[in-house]
C-alpha cells in the first residue's frame, strides 16, 4: 500500500524504537552505538531562566508552517510509588530536586527556544502527583485545586472504575531523540553519575520505586512503519503523524497554556494532568470508507476533499465552529453520523475556547496491539471530564447516581443500538486512567497538600 524509506533507515529507526521500548542500561548502550553518543546541547547552569510552570512547553516545541505546535516523536512515562517519609524530609526533597535539576542542566529545554527548529533535540518533562500521594498526609488536600480521583472520572464518563491507576507520581519525558530519553531515565534510576557531562548526585529512586513504564511514538513514517511491523496494520498513510490517519492538535482546538494554568492558591502556576491508555481498533476503523472516517473524525460538513490527505488542508484550523458544534443533534438525525471533533467542541467555554491542552499523544505497540498514550493538561479535572462527556453525549442528571451515554437524536443509550455513527467511540477502549497535580517548578519536589 505504501513504500517505506531505505532498509538502512528502517533498521536504524527500528533499533532505536526497540531500545526505547526495552529501556535499561543495555538499551541505552545499544542506542548510543547507533547514534554515536548524545551530542546534544546542555541546558543552563542557572535554571531560574526556565518558566515557573513545569507545563509551559509551547516556546520550546517545534512549530509547523501553519503555527501548530508539534508533539515530539518519542514519549516516556515513568509511574512512581513513594517510599519516603511522611511528611517528606528536607533531605528527601533535596534528593528529588537535585535529580530533576541535573536532568534540566544536562539537556537543552526542548528546541532551546529556536522558533525555526525542525527537530526537538533536547528534552521536555514534568513530574506530577496523584490523589493517592496527597492522601498519605494528615492534612487534607487544598480545596483550591480540582484533583478528582480516577474512579470519579471513570464514573462520570460511564466507564469501568476498575480501570483506575493508583500510583503516587509520574515523570513524563518527551523528545525527538531516543538516546536523550533513555539517558535521562537511567539518571533518574540512579544508574549514572554524570549525564551529558553534567554531574548527577541523586536519583528519583532515592525515594521512589518505579512501578510501571510506558513508551510511545508519533510522527510521519514512525507510526505507519511500526504499526505495519508490529501489529500488522498497513492502512496508515506514511505521512500521517497519528494512528487514525489525521493530524491533531490544531491551534484552534488546543487550549492556551494560560487557560490550563491554576490561578490561585498554593499551587498557582501549576496544572492538572490526565494520563490514559486507550486501545485502538484500527482494523475496524480502516474498514470504513475515507469519507466515513472524515465524517466520524470531524463532522458531516467535512469531506475528504476539504480535509485533504492526513488533514493537510486544515492548516491550523479544524473548521469546527459554534454552528457545527451546536448541530450535533440535527446531524445525527439528518445524516446518521456525528464527528468526534464536532462533539468535543460542545465542551468549550463561553468564549468557544478549548478547555484542555493535549500534550504528548503517542502510539504504543509494546503489547502487540495498537494503543494510545493520551496525556492532557487542564486547570481543573472538571475540564477534562466535561470534555470527555461531550465525546460520549453523557447524561449528567444530578438526580442520578450513574451516567449513561446518549444518542442526541434518539435519546437512547449508545450501547443499545443507537443508529447514529458516533464519532470514534466505537474504535477506542479505555485500559487505564490516572490524574495528577503538576506543581509549579519551585514546588515540584515532594509537595505537601497545603
């Protein structure tokens, strides 16, 4: 169906992906042999020049020709279990901060701030903490941050509460360079005393156990080749940066960093993070016609001709306006189909601005199936919940103890034969969900709940 690059290129790229998936010092060594070493600019010795918010990445991301920020090619998630004191000692906090600061100094922050960068050769990362972590303390969590449990989110969107993850923290790292991710990971695990020439005197494993690890990839060529090689899906266009065939993260459907930043209280300048793992039924998705996929992804008002191959004609605008967002019920009735982007736009604020900012959507094929590591940041978890509810037409009747996804035209459960083709819901199944507070940079090392 499509032609990949040279065998040499595929072999190199395949080896790098395998090294990331495996991890370990051996994986890093193999990666270094392929790349010839790190050869990446270091960060500044004075980290006070960095943004106060860990999640403020936009100025250090690659920007495409239409002004959209581009998610890095590789993603690493390290889920952590806290093993230290409650409350944490100053020595424990110093160990965590020293480790994180060493990684910051070892690699430039993303693109280094270059507006013309074509590749993110440095590192972007953040650390966040769960309701479980804060529940360890005698004091209750601040009421000025909306940080619900994953069970509360799952219940609110009509999903199985057993899908909730219970870790204490997560370190999210992303880069276009596999060797950068692996080297940073080994430093966090305590397996390196220097990183790109920068001394490393402590590790996250001084106070955390690494309970789980997930990796992912995104970008033209990467997605198509790996899904072809590892899960036998050959239908993904080589130019598509994502598994479902269309680019995402248009400027018009991403919240601003200001919109997702907590305004007041002890964690002002921070944000909340949602991390989920979603299994994708790509075989069923690509069994639909191109027109059917366009309608389900965007709206019945979109066509393959207006969207273009992998969404190229949309530039920085998904072309979902308030009229299209408000016509979901009429479209379900008239066309028998409503679009994913169309539905989600119903959850925008009173200024028709998005409420969540997708950060590092990445595909995983580690378990022999296609999965999406979805991460979003938002000021409050309510923003995520209501956006996800809009995707499902969830009925949030205050008098009911449970929610039911509804077809807008037929007022019946979407699980009971609703005739409307309801966006991408049929092709996505939730495996895991977790919620985190991402503190401002100065409080990122073992924060207390108040």
